[in-house]
């Protein structure tokens, strides 16, 4: 694949045909606001493009009309798509038209179809419609579907250059995704030949896909969109987990009758439930109608979920789980940059037990697994790395949450990462009554004073008023049950501080996200005094107000501490690491901000965009501070 270099250059003289397509394309796409890209096109296609300066502006030759057009990003994508249809799929240029009027009822659509491929040179019968101008998946598919219904074509494609979706119109308003378009000599049966696991494409934007499905296929399905999409994600994970790279996948649609396809996919779901029995009940079934199931399954069938970008999956789950309900409970998914900073600062090691008593989708646990794998296991145990990961996750990582949906998500995320699902429990961390007389092993495996590390972002909205819960916490008595009356109401985040401290062993360490008021409000003095007595405060990182947008603008900080050992005295002179997160993870709208150099997104070693925050630098500064203070978990050898 061609990756543009960072270049600086001026327009050639009028009428000059540009000899270096790479330089031109780089100039067109250098603006970071451009949402089209070039990921899916090979370098040889870009070399075939023809550019010329006309009237002081860069133009590109249209292969379908043999005319010059302004070289905007979407026009470059259109010409590359025309080349793809001709070179890869074998459609003659004479059968391809651009800017085709589409009749909608008695009038024509305001916007013309970007590309239409016809069955014959006379261009009488449309065969394929392609949408390239709308860069966002949801907008592009809505536009494409309207054109496919209006023209009666069975095949269509949305392409923005970074990603592509290929569709087959099964019937009006019911569309099925394919892994490619048919070539000029092929039928639907040819396209629907089984894919191997190795042929699955990377997952780039699951949230947009889910949003589109909710607004179309699932809008009137009468089922929980979260439950049914999650069942299918779960089923597909199992299918990929069981397959070698050269094995054909079973999670796919075919040309068989809809009911037969439903039975096959439902059977695959039951096999997944048997293999991983603690996520769904064995009596559960896929609840979608066969027709709706085919549409939803087809949207996932071409993508690889195992080893996928966890940020992509996180964003989809965050969207699917009702934001209003989460907001009422003060639950907000922790941005991955914050998670990575906390994990890096605490430096989990293979022999240490880690718990998140408000684990949500499992982000802290997943990244603890990744940290230990990359830093300690990968080089030492290269030959049996997967087994070592499995053993570590199964014996050292623990998560708790009271939301059944989030418990399922956490188990799935750990399945994707390395399988720590057996240590995720559904229980209210604050209500100790729920911990008694259980049959899931919670009491024996999660005991107070046994954890080396706690990483957590507890709910920071809502209050606890039940006397049976409040009576179990010293902080409900302002830290002193012998001299103070119990409060009638306590915010949950305050009680979580004490609950976490109990779970930690003496000398254990914790990173916890808390509302800023706990650090500076006058009426929270007793919380700070109690904490200084119980733990050494190692650091405080003030997070940017945009961190949890669009769900809340609450100002938060990360508190890093180490639980004192019995008999250890307090020392007010102990230095505390202080930092302010000045470069936000997100903008005011809650969209992630990415680093850009010379107009190009900066990419990490895995080809993922790097978030434009300063949290990794803050983690590095904390590590230097920890070593200077001779903190045991960050020695010079670490």
C-alpha cells in the first residue's frame, strides 16, 4: 500500500502534467480535516492517475468522461475507484458513468450517483452503484441504499478510500454486506464463496456500523440492539478463536433460505455458549428474525474481531450502552489514554494480583494484560506466550461490576485480549451483603487485603442512602465511627475509596479516577485526612475537563497512592508528584484528537493513530519521580 511522505512543494507552471503523483496526492490529502483516505488502494493505481494544472488549480483526468475535474479528495477517490472497477473487477470503462441522475418517484434526486456500472455498453441497465463523496459510513450507506432502491440495482458500494462496504440488495430496504463486489463475469454465488480467517479485513469503525444498523435493520426489530449485536460479536469471536488462518470461517451468510441460515448461525451461537458458558445462558437463542439476522451478521462477517483495535470495539460498546442510563449512574468509559497512563505508572508485574472493583468494559484489566505481556512475558516465554498470557489472566486479573451488560462486555474484551473471563463477577462492590452465600467463587477468590494493584474509575455520581451499606464504612462517619454520627447520604465515589483500600494488601498501590472536589473542597477535609492516615499519596494527575465528554464535563483527577504497612508512620514531608493534563484526549464535542505532523496523522508501530494528549509524557515523569523516591515498584532495573 502507498503511504504518502511528508513533502513541501509549489504548484508547477500552468498546463504542466505532474510527473510525481505521490507529491500531488500528498498535497490533496494533507489537510487533517479531510476524512477520505487512500488505505485500500494499491500504489500502482495511484501511479495511473493523471494530473494537470489548469487555471491555476490542480485537476485530475476523469477516466469515464475523458474530461478534467478539480482534484478534490473525493474526486481522487472516485477515479481510483473507477480504476479498481476496471482493473480489478474487469468492467470496461465504456460501461462506467459518473455523476448519473437518479430518478426518485416523479422527480430526480438532488444529488447524482457518483459512479454507476452498467450491464452493457449501451448503458441501459444499471448493475452497480457506488457512493464516494460522503466520507462517513452511516451517511454514505444511507445515500447508497436510497440509490440502490431507486435504480433497482442489486449491488452497491460505499468507498471513502480508507474503508469500503460492499452490499447486495436482498429486497427493498433489506441490504446484506459482502466482502467484495462481483467481477464482470461473476454471480452472487461466486461472491459468497467462503472466506478464510486470514482473508478477514481489519475492523476500522464498529461504532458507525452499529449506529447504521440501529437506525435501519434494528429500528423496528422489537429486540434489544445491544443484546443481539453483542450475541453476534460473541459468536464471531468464538468462530475466529476456533479457526486457523487458512480455515474457512463459519460466521458468514450464504445463498441458502433465510430460515436455514438462522438455524446455522444460532447453532454456532450455542456452541460458543458451551465453550464459554459464563457469558450467556445455554437456553438463550438469537432473537432477530432470520432476515434481520442476515443483514446484521453480514455487516460483521468480513471483519476480524480477534486481536482487533480495542479502542474501536470500546467506542461501539460505549455507544450501544444507553448513555443516559450510564450518566444517571455516573458511569463513563475511561479513555484508553488515561487507562494506559495509569497502568504504566503502576507497572503491574507477572506475580501481582490486579483488581478493578468497578471494571465496566474491562479496560484497566485488558491493558494490564497487555503491559505484562509486552514488558515481561513476550521475550522470556516466546515459545508458549499464549499459554502464559492465559495463565496470567486467569490467576491474576479480577474485575467486578454490578451492570450485567458491562460484565458481559468485560468478559468479551478479555476474550479478545487473552482470556481472563473467569474472574469477572457481577456484584455490587459496595454492598457487602451481596458477597455472602454465593456459588460463583467470589468469596474465595476476592478477599480483602490480598491485591497488589487496584486500577479503577468508580461511578462519581449518585448517592448511597441505605443504612445497611453506610454502616459498613468509616468514611460514612467522617472517618471516625467512635466519635461521629453516621451520615444519611454518601456519594458512591467516596465509599469506593474505602472499599478499594480494604481490598489492597499493605504496601499495595492504587490509581483511581475521582471527581476534583475530593481534592480541594473544604467539606472533603475528612476524606483527605483519612487517606493520609491510610496511605502514602504518591501522585495526583489533574485530567482535562474534556476527558469524559460528550457524557460529562466533570473535572476529574487520578489519585495514585500506596497503602501503608502496619505500624508505618505518616510523614507530611513525603513529596507528591503533581501534574496537569494540558493536552486533552478529546475536543469539546467528545471526539478524539490525534497527533498530526506535516498534515499527516502520526501512527504507532501498529499503524494506529496516536491520540494528541500528554498523558504518556506525564507517566514518564511519574516514573522518573518514583525512581528518585526509591519506590519499590519502579527500581532502576524495571
